[in-house]
C-alpha cells in the first residue's frame, strides 16, 4: 500500500496591527488615555506605550523608571491589548531618536504592521525630526489633533507639571493612582490644594 499523505493548505495569518504611541509621558494624563482608547476603537490589535529613554531635544524630565512605572499605573486598566514597553531603554542610546526605535522594531518584529502615532503639534514639526522621511518608509504615521475640535482633552504634561508645582488642582487630569504615586514620591509638587 502506498503511504497517502494529506497536504494541508498553508494558513496565512494577517499581520498583527500595532500602534506605537511614544512620548516622554512626564506624566501620563487623561489625554493620553483618550488617545489609546481611540486607537483600540480604530481596530489595532495592540497599542504599545513607549516612554522615551532620553528626550532627543534634551528636555529635562523625571527618571525613566518613574515615567515607566507611571505609564504602567495609568494604562493598566485598559486591558491586555495595551502594553507598556521599555524598548528605548534596551537600545542604550544617549538620545531617543524615533527613527532608531522604529528601525529596531521593524527588524525585531518583521511580521508586525506598525503605525506610529504622534500628536498634531509634533507632526507639524516633523521637519525638525531626525530622518522623518525614513520613518515614513518604515511605518505608517497617524497624527492625533488636539484642541477644541479634537476628541482629546486639551492639556499637556507641561501644564500639569506647572499646576502641580504651584499647588493647583489636577485630580481631573490624572488617574488617581498616578496622582498618588506623584505625591508619594514628591514629584513635581507643591503639596497644597492638589485635590
């Protein structure tokens, strides 16, 4: 008797669609959460939150580890599709250039379909970015508007830092666990009138 073999057709799975949402997250706030919620509704399989290791323009911030932990606190309630990744720390670069990050991810995960998510204000300054044309060759780029016509709360991390430093109320702008962490660690704060 001949050995009959059944040949099954190869199943081709569609590439996983991943939104890359990077930033200083100094600190992560409700506007960031609204963006991630929007990305999930848009049908991305995962959203990767990528705190920068060292800001490329040399802007000062609290330590990477504080910001990484704050991101984990801020986004932990959004489900398993949202992941906080320490990609830029692993690259060990003195500056966190986006082109290096997306190049690394494309090489490490060749079967993923990445989309870079940036705020409209950053997108309008793309000529100042290092090799933005190469970034567009490597990944899709989506800009998120901010302001009165946007679905995103019109607030920035720098405004939150200023408000905390002057003792103004910020509880509506931050997750409760994020605010408690900042207060416990004494980050940004004047300890009066924050609640």
